[in-house]
């Protein structure tokens, strides 16, 4: 037996539906008898036709990608001096305020350095006062001619050197005080602790990462984009929905797009800002990023068999609620296989005839039968 194609089989099934529906209509009409009134029962009149409902959708559909909520700024904070960790005051997940203490070093040596600097400052102050007094007396004696100018010059040089040592001693005390203050690590901004990299008893170097803090004032959606959607990410409209709350939509704006693809995944890392993010958007949450094509017009895809053309352009037979057909001229953008892409001429949600359009006439009453999907 010769095999038939998929499309031929579908056409035979559709014709069988039409014939079966017509025969059933005849049997029903015959069974109604003389008392049946077709004018009062529209289902008893009109030929059966296959129909479908027109649905408009963007020509380029939106694409979705998996994203993760990340902070825009996440920095590792460390001590500005070396030392041994005495205590860690925060845990991962702790919300901290700017200036709040995070950890402390053993400050015994730093206190000794500050006391030493203060002692040197006191000694330099005494030396400065002594040399300044000598300089003043030498100037008086020089004015009266009781001493040589060379002696006064040596006194003045000694006084200048003492004043310089005093200034250096003051700066040394300030540096020692700062170092003692650096023994306590404080948060530089409001945020949440995302990682603790030190433990009590650990000896750390200056600048070594100790506490990682993410700022909560601005959150972003981090996503990896295939190279085919890089251009759409720059120009399209983006939005974000959380997996935990899929009905809440957040506006998203592209802030950063990597100029190079990842060598392993061949995707481009992108970050979208979430200016409307509230407290329900928590760091680390899973989300869905939706990117719509910019200015994508809405079109409807209808079967090519639904088009009717008598030399005046393509048209569609529209079936009203009363079953009466109306011919509507439409604009066809292009043909895609067995479908035609329609841009205008019919409204969204109307019912059109998809088979046997060449046998219809305007104002004819038909009985619509929904087209089956084979």
C-alpha cells in the first residue's frame, strides 16, 4: 500500500470532518420534522466550515534567562595594620551599619608604640623649649655686642633642629594613635556580611581580606547571555521576576556587559540594575530575566489556506457571532511555510475560516467548527 504524507493525511481528516458534520446536519434536520424552524435555530442552517481564532503576538517573542540577585558593590574589608585577631564580632548574614565594629586585633604592641611616641614627643618638646630660650638670650646678647654672631648662629640652628624634631614627634604620635584605632575593623558602609575570612587567634597581614560586606542600597540581576542575544540586551526592554514571587515584576536596566565571552561557556556576563527592588529582593535569590525585542510589532500567524485573493489583495473570511461571514482585506508581511504572517486588517480574537474560502460569499451563514491541531 502506498503511504501518504503527513499533510495529505491531515487534509483528508479535515475533509472527513466537514463531510461528517454535513451529514450529521442533514440527519438532524430530517429528524426535526416539519415543526423545526431553522430561522429560530441557527445551528440548523449554513454549511460547516473549519475556523480558527486570530491571536496577535510580538513578531520577535520575548526570551527568558536564569539570573541571580547580586549586590552592585561587594568588597572585602581588612585591617590596615598587621596583628593577631583577638575577636570577631559578626557572623555571616549579619546586617551592619556604617562604623560598626566587625573584629579586633590584639592591641598591646600598638599601645606600647603609642606610649613610646608620646615619650619622644615630651622629650622633643623639652629640647625645643631649651634651645628656643638659648636662641632668645643669644639674640639679646648679640644686640648689645656681648657675644659673637657665630655663637648666635649655632644657637639658632639648634633651636630650628629642636623644633623640627618636635614636629616629627607629633606626627609619630598621630600615626601611633591611628594604628591603635586600626586595630578595630569597622564597616565602611551599611550592608550585610556575606563572608567571614578570619578567626580569633589568626595572625593577619595588613590589607588581608577579613570580612566581606555587600551593600544593600542597590541590587542587580547577574545573568549569562548567549552571544545571539547580546544586541537585544543592549536595546531591548528587560524585567525581572523572582522565583519566590513570580507575579511581582521589577524593572531592569542593563548596567554592565562583558566585552569578552567566557572561554568555557561562550556566554557574556551581564548585570541589570533593579532600581525598584524592595526588601523582598534578597541577595542570592533565583530570578528570571525577560528581554523583549525593541519596538517589536505584533503579528498574527494564520494558515495560508485561509487567505482569499481575487486580484484585489489577500483577505480573510471573518465569522461573526451570528455565523455570518464578512470578507476583510488584510496586510501580509511574509509567508512562512504553511502559515502567513498578518500585520493588520483583522482584530485580535476574531474567528476566521481556514478551509474552503473560495466557496464562500459575503453575508453567508455558516456553522463554525474549531480547527483541530494535528
